[in-house]
C-alpha cells in the first residue's frame, strides 16, 4: 500500500515537472518553492517584524530598575523699566534694572525596591513573545501546507488537462472514422451526432481544465511570489502519526495554534500581576544638583545638592486597584475557557484529518483499480464495435467511464497530498527540513547586561522581594483548576 502510494505521488510530481517544460524558465523544486514562501511571504514577514518588536518589551521591563537621569538648563533675561508723564506733558521712560540668570540642574533616580514590578513585567513580556512565536510557527505551518497543497492542485489540474486533451483527440479520431463509415452507409446520422455532441462537450471541458491550471498557477504565485516553473520530481514523504490516539496526543502537545491560545491565559495572569504590583510600595533614591549664575553687577552664584530616599505606599485608591485586578482575573478566566474550547476544536480537526488520510489512501488504491478495469472495458468495447457487437453509444459510454476514472485518480492523489500534509501540520510535527526547505530564524532582542554598580541593588531588590505580600493573582494561580 505504502509503496503504491509513493509511486503515485512520485508520478504526480514527475507530471508537474514534465508539464512545466512548456514554459522555459529556471528549475524550481518543491523545497525551493517552500523556502521561497517561508522567506518572502509578506504575511510571515509581518509576523516576524511584530515578534522582533515584541522582544523590546523585555528590555523595557528590565529598564525599570535601572538608573534614570535627566538634565535641565534655563536662561532667563529680565529687564525692568518705568514710564512717567512729565509736567510739560511729555512721556519719560527709564530702565531701572537688567538681570540675566542661567540655571543648570541634573537629577538621578535609582529604584531600590519595586515590589515585584520588574519580575511581573518580565513575565508578561515573555508570555507575549512566546505567544507571538507560536502564532508565527502556526503561520509557517499553514504556508508550508498551502504550498504543498497548491502544487498538488497543480498536479491534479495538469493531469486533468492531459486527460481531457487525450480524450478530445480520441473523440476527434472517432469522429473521422464514423464519418467515413457514414459515407459508405455503415452507420447512421445518429452515430455521427452522438460523437459530435461528446466532442463539443469535451472542448468545453478542456477549456475549463486549462482555466483550472491557470488558477492553480496563480495560487502558487501568490504563495511564493513568482509563477511556478519546472519542478524536480524528488519529493520526500512526511511521516505522520501511527494511529489516531498518537495524532491527538501530538496535536495537544505540539500544535502551535493551540499553544498560542493557551498562552492567552498566561498573558492575562501576567497582566493582572503587573496591575497588582502598581499598587504596591516603591522605594527609590533620588539625587539632584542645581547651579544658578546671576550676570548682574553683583555676579551672585547659588547652588544646592539634594539626596532623597522616598518610600511610596498606596493607601486608598477608591476601589480602582481592586476593580482593575478583578477585571484582569476575569479576562484570565475567559482565556482559560477559550483554551479548553480551542483544544476541543484542534482534537476534532485532528480526528477529521486522520480519517481523511485513511479515506484518501483507500481512494488512491481504488481509483487505480478503477482505471485499470475501465481501460480494459474501453479497449474491449472498441474491438467488439469493430465486429458489430457494440454500438457507437456503447463505446462512448465506456470511454466516458474511463475518463471519469482517470479524473478520479488524479483527484484522489491530490486529496492524499492535502490530507497527509494537513495532518502533519495539525500535529505540529511538520518542519521545513522535512521537505528539504529552509526556514527563517527571528533574532530576538538581547537583555542588557547588569552593570557592576547595579549588582548590589539587584541583590537588594531580590532580598526585599522575599517579603510576603497579599496577592489575589497568586491565589488565583494556585487555585487554578486543571484542564
């Protein structure tokens, strides 16, 4: 069974390569097409750009505990004058003073204890990056499966086009023969009309088959960014799960779409934790220094330096903090339920895909036998017609059955391709290397190194973070029901 399926798949890809010879172009194998789609598809490029941008959120989270500095400079020019009315009615203006002052100030703020704000923000950033990575992986699997299915569609449509052309050529030859027999009175006008009707229908079907080929080429061009060219017939079959139970197990464990849905709860809980830490105490150390220079006659100079340790403790927020945390926990619960629903959908799709593979394998075997039997019947009908045992209509019926069998075989081969690659994508085991293709790695933003002056502050923050604090979010996570 497996060998026969591989033989059929091999033949279908050979047909693509042979048919593509009508368009002179550079050789383009299926692995090359998958690689092009993964590297140039604008949808995937957009997801990669978003993932790369999300990496900056880890940097932003870590920057909360770093030293913040700001500087300020100001220049002020002040003039004072008086204007008075003299007894003779004239106006008198007099400059009474002029002063220009320049001030400089610099302020530095170093967080000492943020009560878990950095860790919460870092966890949120990691969860968001993980979800974006899972969605990108799901998108890549969709593109890989889409390219393979698109080429399977092209193989089916090219096979159908060849079948239609051969059928029309056969009908044209039969029409010439039946007209010659009609001229000598061997057959009636009805026999001629029957073949003419079939030939006209064959022409319409051929035009539709050509349109289907053009549509399949356009679909491939949309996926890989250029029209398909000649394909090499070397295609490695992707191994799938051994049984339905294994398929469902793999889908639950490795399906990236399901992983992204599950991470929605982690993101919601991390967001709730971030909200909760915003209403916790904060200890900071601030130092500022200012200088002022007066350019007046006296040339006064002044300055001050201030060092402040500030502990901020939210006491009452009017219910705002509690409401925001309750909302975030509600969103987390909704995300958890969505994950349960998503898992059920993935299990259903995996089960359907598994059965589609089994049906497709049976269809490939059955249609191969159907074509063999229909060919024997058609050849026999032609021989029996030559000795007067069959009518023209009998031959046309057998020819139509052979045509339908050949088209069914092409469809079955395509359906097997689509079913196997779809199941591999659903179970999450499909990788570009399985098709000898190359993917694209997204370079994540690296965390800035902790400078030596920060080391004692980071250690102090970690020690102070051991102080127990009430947390509704942590209680919610501890009491989370198992799925």
